[in-house]
């Protein structure tokens, strides 16, 4: 997988997991926006962004997520971040986004938040 290929996995009819890879920056932020938008247009408003592989996020990467949060929330869903490393969490803390974003420990906790019962 290249650094800029965003993997998608449908885990429930209304829940999609996205894995942006190692980086989310100017090179692939537009792809993240497109993937999130098309997911929302398909009626899937609970989106889990699994950051288990992420090593770096730029302001453009953060913006690609932030721009879509309200759309999901207005439709009764949310964008949930999980497996956020300390380095990525530091960026979110510095940007004062921790209270605004929904951040869960792992995919299971994120899925439960999205209404999928424990498996």
C-alpha cells in the first residue's frame, strides 16, 4: 500500500472504516475529502477513521476530517477517530480539537459508539 491510498471497509450497513495509511497531508487530503463525501452521500454517516498506521498528519489532513464532521453529525452519525498515536494526539491537543472530535481507543470501542453491538 502506498502512503496515500486510503483503505475502506464496510463493517455494517451504516458504518465504514477508513484507514488513511502512514500519512494524511497535502498529497492525499483531497482523497480523504472525496472518500468521506462519497461515503456520506451513500447514506453512511458513521465513519471510523482508524489511525493505527498513521505516523504524520498535516493541517491539510486535519482539515480533510474536520470539514466533514458536521455533515455526519447533522445526519445522525459521527466521524470517530481511533488508534490515535501519542504523536497524532499531540497535534490534535495543540490544535484544541480533542473536545470537538470523537476519539475512541480502538475499532471495537468505535464500532460500539456507532451502534454496533460487541461481536
